[in-house]
C-alpha cells in the first residue's frame, strides 16, 4: 500500500515537472508575444499556474520523504492505523459506517463501500490508535458524535486479501 502511494505521488511529481518544464514555458512565451505584460491575463495565469505547480511539487516531495520513513511492519496490526478500514457504529443512531484512513492527498470518491477519511481530519485523529470495542468521541462542526469501533482491517489484513 505504501509503495502504491509513493508511486502515485511520484507520477504526479513527474507530470507536474513536465508541465513546469515544457508546457508552461510555451504558454508564457505565447502570452509574452501578445505585448504589454502588465495587462496580459494569459501571462499572469500562466505564471500563477507555474507557481502553483512548483509549490505542489515541493509539497509532494516532502510527502515522499515522509513516506520513505514509514515501513509497513511499523504499522500496528491490532489497532486503527494508516490504511486501515474501520467499521464504526454511531452509539445514538446505531447506524454503521465504514471508513478507510488515508493521507489527505488520496481522498477520492471511490466506488467502494468505505468512505475515505484523512488521518489529519477530526474523525481520522479520533479513530487513529483505536481498538475494536473502543468508543470514541468526536467534535465536528455539526456537533459531537459518539462512535464505537466494531471492526478494524489493517493494511496487513487488506494486503492478504
């Protein structure tokens, strides 16, 4: 799982580097040909996109460096951690929900039954380190929730299936 995340980050870095090195310089040069740069919206847009892409590459490289320090054998096998699929039950409504803990960059609307949740979110922080049967209190903008952890499938369990 960690290798797959590294691969996705690296492919985005390569795509952005291509854009920074080849696509955006052509757009900037084309916009310069239009004349007065002070009132040239294409030129300003291309420069802003270039700055954004450079900042994103820097951010992704920091994430890659952090991910290279993470080893799957260091992720706990008996509690909620990075990559875990967690089934929780709302204590009040008895409604069950399934969450997949991930990094913020990888929150996507997947077609699976679980909802991706960033480990940095209030919900992710509350679940992190939890064990089956444990109750967690979460303060969200919409109010407080009490959840009971019903089951946990760690990256180790998911890798085996």
